[in-house]
């Protein structure tokens, strides 16, 4: 078995063994990959430990990125996977459960902001 196959299996297992439940949601946001300009994205799910979002531009696993949600400072994350215009990222630091709950309370599943 090659190192690439081992790493691929690890990545899949890591995604399956998520440390926090993910909530399906639609949040307009900005995403910036290291060394690139930020672009508009939509966060599709969010947990204390990470998120998935649209990313038409290829995102490279292992690279750093920053997610900016409305009204919050940028959150640093590492790209875990990219496939067919979607990426999954793990936050460098878990987000606070209070911040997480506030984000969920502000957005319904359709991306509508409730202030």
C-alpha cells in the first residue's frame, strides 16, 4: 500500500469521525485560500470543528484558508477535501459553542439573516 493510499484512507476516516455534529445551513460568506483573493461562497454545513462550502476554484487539501461569516472575524481553517466545486475544511481552533449557536439562530436553512 502506498503512502498516498494510506493518506487517502486517513482523510476519509477523519471526515467520517467528525468531532462535532454538523448542521445543514445556508450562509453567504467569503472564503480566502492562502495566497489567493477572497471569493463569495455559501456555507452548506457548520459545526464547532469545521464547515463545507462552495468553492468553484480548486482548493488543495492541506492548505490554509480563512472563512468570513457576516458579522464575525475571519476563522482560520485547513482544507480537508475538495470535490466538484465543494470543499470541506477543519477550523484551526474550535469555534465557541455560544458563537456556533448564535450563527445558527441568525440563519434559517434558506440563508435568510435574522438579526
